[in-house]
C-alpha cells in the first residue's frame, strides 16, 4: 500500500468493505494478497502506536492543566485576601483622616479615639520597623548601588543556585524580596553578602520545578538575563517563596501579619553558623520568629502528590501504590500538621486516579489469545486486589475473558478444530487464573459463577446452531455430545462441575434430534422390499469384510456362510444389523445422560420391532422357513449383542430392550404351487 493512499481513510465516504474489495481485485495470486495484508497490518500497528503516543501526550497535558487550575485557585484565594486587606486599608485611611481633622476630634467618643490612636501607632511602628529593616539590609549588602527607600520589605532567605544542565550546585545565594524588587546577593566565604543582581518583580517569572531524582525543592526564575534555577531548603520554604513572589509581582505593599524581623547581627550570626554546617549541596535560610509555631509535614510527604503523578505517567504502578500506602499509613499515625486535610484529599484523589488508570490498563489488555490476555492482566489485577478494588477488577477481567474465548471459538469453527476441547480448556484456564488472583472472596466467586453460566449458555447456543441442527445424522450428534462431555467432566478436578448445567442446556435439542432420527430410520426400514433370498457377496474379500465387521460387534457369521460367497441371511437383514449396531452405539452414548436414556432406548426398541415385523408378500413364492431363520437370527443373536453394547456404552442397565427377547418366531410351511390344468398354459 503506498503512503499516498493513506489519505483515502480520511474521506467521509470511505467504506472498509469496498476498500478491501478493491485491494483484493488488484492482487494476482496468494503472494500479492499476503503482501497487501502485511502492509495493512503494518499501517494498523503504526496507527495504534501513534494513538498511544497521543493518549500519553493528552494525559500529560491533563496533568499540567490540573496543576495550572490548582495554581489559579490559589491565586484567586490570595486575590480575595488582597481585596479584603485593601478594603481594610481604605477604611483605616478614612478613619485616620477623620482623626487628623481638628474639627472632628471633639465630636468623637473617647473609645473610638483610643482605637484610632492604636491603629495609627501600629502603622507607624510598621513603617519604622520597615525602615530599620531596610537600613540593616543596606548595611549588610556589599556593593549595592541602588536606593531602597519607599520600598516594602516582604521576605528574605538563603538559596543555592544550580546549574541548569546537570543541576550541580554553583554557589550559595541570599534573596531580599521587596514589593517591586528582588535583590540577589552571594554568600562569600567570610559569610558576607556580596551584591550580584537586582531585578524588577513584575518582569520575573517563577516556575515550580517538579522534584526529580537529581534535584528537589527547586524553582526556576526567568529574568531578563536568562533562566536561573535555585534550590530551597524544604518544600514548605519553596511554597512560601512562590507565594511571596506572587505578592511581589502584583506590587503588594502591605502584607498580612506582622512585619518581618530585620536581619539583625544576631540573625546574621545564626546564618553564618548555619551556613558553616551546610554542605555545598544544601543551604538552610534563616527562619522568621512567628507568633505561633507551625508544624509542617515531612519533605517526602509534601512532595508525594507530584511524585505520584509522575509515577503514574511513567507507568510505575507498583512504586505508585507503595508510595500511596506509605502516605496513608503516615496520615493515620500523625495528621497534626499544617495542611493535613488538603494533603489527605490529594492522596485520595490520586488513589482514585490510579484505580481508573489500572482499570483502563486492564481493559486494554485484550488479545486474540486468552493466555496472552490473562498474562498481561496479572499486573493490574494484583495491584487492584491490593487496593481492595476486587469487584471492579473482577468485572473487567471477565469481560476480557469473554472477548478472548468467543474469538477463539470463531477461529476454531473456521479451521474445523475441536470447539468443545478449546472452550473447556479456556474455561479451566480462566477459573485457575481467577482463583489465583482473587482467592475465595465471596463477591468475586459469585461473579465467576454467573459468568460461567452465561458463557455456557452462549457456547450451547453456538453448538446447537453449527453442529446440532435439524437433520443432523445421529452418529454425528453422538460424537459431538461425547466431545463436549469428556472435557466438561474434567473441570470437576478443579472444583467446577458444569456437567448437569450443560445437560440441561442441550437436553431439548437432543430430545428433538432423537425423535426426528426415530421417524427417519423407521420410515426407511418400512420402505425396504426384500426378496428373501440368501445374500450373495460375489467376492471372497467382501465376505471377509462382512465377517470382520460383525466380529467387532460379537456376532459370528461363519456358521451362516454357504458356498464361496453366500450368507444364509437376506441382504436387507445384513444391512439392517450394521445400521442397527451403529444406531444402538449412538443412542447408548446419548443415554449417558439420565434424562436421554429412555428416548434412546425407545428409538432402538422401535427400530428393532420395525425390522422384525416386516411383512412378507403373500403372493410371492417365498420360503417361510428362510424368513423365520432371519427373524430368529435377529432375536437370538442381534438383540443380546445390542443389549450388551447399549449397557456397556451407556453404563446403565437397559429396561425396554430385554422385553424383546420374548418375541416368538412363527415357522410357516413352504407355499404350495398353484394348481394348473393340463389344458391351460401361461404362455398366452
């Protein structure tokens, strides 16, 4: 198939049947047809691979979109708080203007005046503290040429700058973040801060970097000079820096809570001591004195949601489940930390996402081979069972098995293989795999029983449709039933007894086939016109063949052989005996089912009586002793052998056939010739 013809599939009028018909008409011989089939299969595999890639890309985009939505929600929350603070600030300014107006001082109550004075004092103290902080920052920075007046201090701390290629530590830095400016300083060996760069907050872009094996707690700050990567000391510090950068990039001049502590010499000393104990790969920034200390989650627990998302995307399902269970166990033991409720909700949603991905993985493990489908389903089955999702996994697994078994049945019918052997082997394989995956769980076992019932019904319907149709020969029916019964009985070895249920499904059809065969065989026997003459086989080879056939049924015909090729039985009697033994064997095979024993035995009995009561033409010159000899042979030789064959094959004792042993054989006299006159002749 040329590459240019692939565009044919994109048309709205494309029909697969017409396209395949055109391809087949263009082929000459089987080799070209196989080449076209190989190209179509290659194109199908290519399309499947591309589809998987698109699904993976869409899944990654979905994860990124979810993160962006989460960030937008946090920004909306922060925006709401900012608006509330702005409203409070405007209210405070309005009240302060009223207080400053000398005309309104005497009209206010003493309590309101006192509260306004306190708010003014707090504002003044914050301004004074901010100026003192800026002054200390200016003193601690070496080589800073800018002006820090009229700026609001927001946050400070130490970070490590990393190489953007291999995430190798470059140097230790210290950040001073203001309402509109970011100052980056380098921590020198003598613990002094050397000015490096100054950036406008509105021209910065801060990107949260997902934790990997090589780096953790890192952020990417995009500046006018390029992209720079910095590592924080902990996930909580990283989250705090991202929040403060958002405030600074929005030009926030007032922040919630008390003003930050200035970098006093004591704090600078603690910074120096901390840095001296840190390695080149980590840096512990100074922490602010909070009014109420907060307890944060461990670093691994804070970064667990992002790591779980990454593991799901990379299809490391075992590691994902292990990490989810580890987080759940820790949250059960200790959840008295900041943000525990949100973290529990994230873990719960990620666990539900893992379950949906595993179910999708299980549903996508369908294959033309049941063995391959079960083998590929073991991994998600085990994980879903560990997550207490056995019911969902059970339903998905049984759906896969249904598709694989029915596909195998269609292929077996096309290739004229043993459908019963294949079906019950597949059923045993499914049961063994099911028990190994789910054990003895009551709900799953009930689902398995219901599924087996449905599959047996479908198999029986297909068996009746293709092999047990109306007009099927009784020998073929018995052979088909025996091929079903043998593998069905083997399932009892693994504790699955479906023989009685299979008998109930096939019983109405088999009873109808027995009734139809009885009418057909009796009608054929009644239409026989025998001349009641010894059977001439004409060749000794044919005689030896007949003798061997009857020896197989336990009948010795050698005493009845006369001459070279004659048997003192009629040809219809010999042919009936052969057909009678085959019919008896078929009915005995069907009589292994208790419900079919009476119908099968009745067919044999009626067929024997029909042959026994064949009438002789009274107008024909027939030796009645020869007729009696044939009937006596049926009662004394054929009937006991048929009873033994029926009982040995069916394993049940015959009830109707032994009654035929009492049939009496009447021996008549040979017919007298018609009297003729000497004056009459038959010539004219």
